[in-house]
C-alpha cells in the first residue's frame, strides 16, 4: 500500500522565501539573546538576518505572483512576507544598536 500523495510535490519560490525568513528571524533572535548576555562582538552578524529577510521577501513576492501553479494558498504567501518583514526589521534594529544610530528623536545627545 502506497501512502504517497497522488499530487506531485513541487516547491515554489514563496516557500523558499518563507524558509529564508524563518532562518533570518531565528538567527536574529539568537544574535539578540547572545548580545543581551553581554557579548557585543556578535552584533556585526546582524547583517545576516537582514540579508536573509531581503532575499526571502523578494522570493516570496515573486513566488506569490508568478508561480500560481505550485499550489500555495495566498495566506501562506502572506505568512512568508510577514516573517521576512520581521527578519528585516529585526536586522535593522540590531544594526542600529551595533552602529549607534539614533532611533528616536534626541536620543543619544543632550
């Protein structure tokens, strides 16, 4: 008895983009936790979640628009876009902490 699905299993660009977003968010969380433990030397690695989020965002958009025959629903594409935005924002916040960017008005000066 075969338990294989009768439909061919295709992977789309949106699924790959979502996987990159999840990886970026997890790496960003790990960088944040290590930096909170006092190891500030890990902050230059904040470029990794930012880059993964950007590439994943582009792949999720392209995969959601172009590859409609793969079988991904619109909500899955939306979830991939959302997690990539979280990876991008997290990477930017970590870069702001690393580079000393003023995030709020009059933050960092008298």
